[in-house]
C-alpha cells in the first residue's frame, strides 16, 4: 500500500544556500534553463491526484526548491488535509508568516524548517542578509497561531545540514530550538 507521496513542488528558490545540492555552490539547478526552473504542475492536476488517493490517506511530503513559491501551496495543503492526508512541508520559512493562520487551521501535520545556524551564521550560509529575520517572523507567527488556536500542529522539526560553515554552532542551534519550544531537531550530514 502506498504510504508516502513526495512532491518536489517547485525547482525555484528565493535563497542560494551554500550547502544546497540544488542551488548551492555546485547545485544542479544552476545549469537549467529559466523555463525548466519555472515549470510547475498545475493545481488542478495535484487536486485530482489528492482526490484519487483520498481513500488511502497517504503522507504528503512537500519540498522543493522553496515550496512557498508554488502559487497554490496553501490551498493544496488545505485540500490534502480535507481529504484525510497527512501533510509535511520543508521550507526555508522566509515566506510563511502571512499564511501561518491557515497553516495551523488546516491541520498541517509537520513543518520542517531549514535552519543552518542562529542569526548571522544562518544568514551567511543562506547568503541572504535577512534570512534569519524572515524565517523567525514566519516561525513566530506559526507558534503564535498554534497558541491562539489551541493546536499542537504543525509539529515543528528543525532541519540542520552540518557543514564547514556551521559545525562549530550546532549546540547554539539546539539551545535556540529548546528555548523556542521546537518539537524535533534533525542534524543531517552534508552529502551534496
């Protein structure tokens, strides 16, 4: 029986993180054409797929690029939840603040948030001077909505790729996560 559906929802991303196998220093998307990068599956096709799979209630694992660049990401997750799916999304968090209420209300199960360090370390690896601040705005909005709506979901799983740039900062990430009330912290080896 099918248990998981993994959707690489977009190729595009708004960051250029050093450790990323897609957009980093040696990322495979760097060689692709703009047309190929921007190509997406229309919402109606995903909606039909979700309807067709509703009877087995799979876990939808949504990733990218940056999934929030998919124009209908929130309606798609809401539809997955209405059709009894389990939903997890991997995001850099820079674009989720404005949708935090819907993310919580729809019952998205897992928010997997990519974090490479605390503050300036994160920004340096992400190669964006405000990446940490934008991510924190989104995370704080989600955590506030969870409290406001009395929900334990989405569970927040911080994903950290261990690299030469953050290896000395892993304990700081763990301390920050504990202070923030993160549900799970996952360290990955950099294998790209």
